[in-house]
C-alpha cells in the first residue's frame, strides 16, 4: 500500500502503519546530510571559483579554506579542488561531527565535479570515486594560467614544481642511489653482446649492467634494475655512451650479473663500455631535495 502524502510503501500490521526500515534509514541519512550541509553554509568559511561559466562554493575549516584559496590562485583544475574539498568534508564529518558512513557519502556527493556532472567524455574516475578532468578545455585553461604566471614579474618559484611529485614516486632505495650518484659522479656500465664478424648480426644479451645499486647499499638488490628504470623514466638518470676510466670497469666486469651475461653470450662475447650519469635535472634535484655534504 502507498502513502498518498509521501509516495512510500506502507505495511499495516493490525491498525498501525510501519514504514520499511530501509526507507527510514535513508530518510535519516538525508536529513542528517541536509543539516550538516546547512552548518557548512552557515559557518561562512567558503571559497568560490568560477567553473565552466558557473560558480560553486565549498565550505570547510579556516585552514582548509586558505589552502583552497591558494589552489584557486595557482590555477588548479576544478577536479583537483573538488577532490581537496571532498577529503576535507569526509574528515570533518567523521572526526568532528561523528556522523554515519552513509551520510558521509551523501555529503561528499554534494561537492560538484569539474563540469557539474559525472561520467561525461574527457573524464575518468580515480580513487575514492572522484572525477578528474582531462578535457581539452581544462588543459588549455591550465596552460594559459601557466603562461599568465610566467608574465607576472611578482611571481616567484623557488624550486621546480615537479620535485614535490618526484619525491612521491621514488622508493627509499632509489633515494640512496641518487645520493650515491651525486656524491660519486658517473659510474661504469656495460652492455654484453654476442660477437659476430664486423659486428654484423651482433645481438644484445644484457644491457646497462652496473653495480651502482649495490654500491649505494640498497635494501632490496633484486629490485635494482626496476629502480634504475624508474629513475631513468623520471629524467634523473641517463646511460651515456661516454665511458669512464678504463680501470673502473675491471671490478664491474667480474660481478656475477656480468659474468652470467658473458656466459650466455657464448664464444668470445663483446663488451660495450658505457657510463651511468645524473642528468642536469637529476643533479639539481639531488642538490635541492637531499642534504649532501652538509649542504
């Protein structure tokens, strides 16, 4: 049976009308969420930003408001702002207001996505269900914001903005490798190839072999090659065809990993001597982010 006033189904055991428990719980969550949203509005701790021709306002504590305001000034995308705000609302709702998990989800859903809707083209869902925009308009807006800052004579940037993200993308062992390279300079590396007349048909057996991770004292030597691949991906390390002193290869070429490659290469294998070096970008990253030689 349906209640004409609310549209909800009602069950009548005897003479009393009992609403289904799931509907009661949902209404309680919705009421709780509306009260908390109203509290955020009444607090007046808000920062506004125009997004795709419309304006939306989010509220949180004074400290979070400062961070959001700075994010707007720095030209962060609306999706990033929504993610920041959603995290703040979740934290406040749980720790300060002590509300249920269902209300937290509904409250966070109040924060708009980058274009006021979800699942449209040019967007992808990332962790915790947030929407991150990757549309052409968003990229163009961010690029124009960078150009505007480059023309601002009062804007200063002490370090490269990529350094902060790079620190989140390297392992502690990789930091040890970078520090070792910054202190010790270019290190020997070799390729092992099969030997063919005039080099025609020579095949690479194993490349970029080096003992740098072991010399740096990494805790997980079995991940050594992955460490070097990641540091190369980030533009911090590079393999150069310029060799170091010939005498420095003598120790490397008797290491087990090189000897195994030589054995696999067969009769009279060929060794190509190279070097592993910090890039200019990697050198500046190390000087900026690590305390080296008391600096």
